[in-house]
């Protein structure tokens, strides 16, 4: 019989359907009797759904031409 630590280790594989049938069945039976693990699995599903929906975007406001020019100036002014 699966234990809670087994659910934590295999939760993502379970959700993705990447478990052999025997492990999947064992995990399912554990979920029938363990509300903590059911809650954990539900939270994991919600987290995956939220991250997939949000997909944050980064704005790059760096002026690369000005930065390159500044680096060139610094490089040229250093004694060799």
C-alpha cells in the first residue's frame, strides 16, 4: 500500500499519466483513504493550471546600443 511520502514522490507522474498501472492503482487506493494527499494533489493541479495560464512576460528595457558603447569607451580608456 502506498504511503503519503510515495504520493509526494509520484504526484507529477500520476497527474501526467506516466505511472505503470500497478503504481497508479496503488496511488489511487491511497487517495481514497487519505484526505491530506487528495488535498495535496488538488493543490498541485491548481498550481500547474495557474502557472500554465499566467505565463509571465518580462519587459527588457535595457538599451543595448548605449550599453555596448559605454563598454567600448571603458575598454578603450583602460591602460594596457
